[in-house]
């Protein structure tokens, strides 16, 4: 398995995000349009794509949320590759990259109904915080934060 740094113009990343969006559409139901507008691929210049034997199998990204905060976005691993620690490897690579870019901490939003995602972030050292930005009043959202120095 290899991890490649790229940006949102990468065709493999776009293919994986199509799978992610389909998965999230089922979970988000009638609220999918709200979440979709906050998950565009515009200007994602910090993207990781994971490959196995040349096949794209997982991804993640971050974008600046503020001067000191990098927001983790578009985390996804194909179902047949889940449970092997790949999500954790992608997340750790994003965290190191955010640190290199001088961010103090990473923040993220996930659906509170995706226990595997919550477990991944908690095991990686993320703590729950008050919902931020566009997710402030969204009951299904769970927001989390990790200081980059805790990597």
C-alpha cells in the first residue's frame, strides 16, 4: 500500500469521492443537499490517495478552516479494505502534512451515526467539541478536534 500526496484534480481521488458521496447520501437522507454543499472538491490542495497494487482504495484531505485550524475532509476507504488500519494511516499522513503547513490543530465533522468513523477519530486522539461553522445547529453532526502537537 502506498500513500500519494496530490490535490482534488486527481482523477483517482474524484472516483473515490464519488463512492463516498453515494455512501453518505444513504446516511444523510433528506439532509444530503445540506452536507453536499460543504463537501465540494473546489480548492482542495492537500489530498492523500491510498493505492494497493495501483488501485485507488482510500483517500482523505484537509483544507484551511482558519489560520490555525486545518479541517479534515473527504475521508473514505473502500469497503473491502476497511478494518486494516488504512483510514488511520491516511489520517496520520494528513495530520503530519497539516503540521508541516504550520497549523496548530485539526478539526473535523462526521455524522454521529457512523460509529466506525467516530471510533477511528477517537483512537487517533480526537476529542469532541461544540459543533462549529455550518454544523453548529446540526443534530446529526459530531465535531472533533486534535492538537497537531499530539501526533
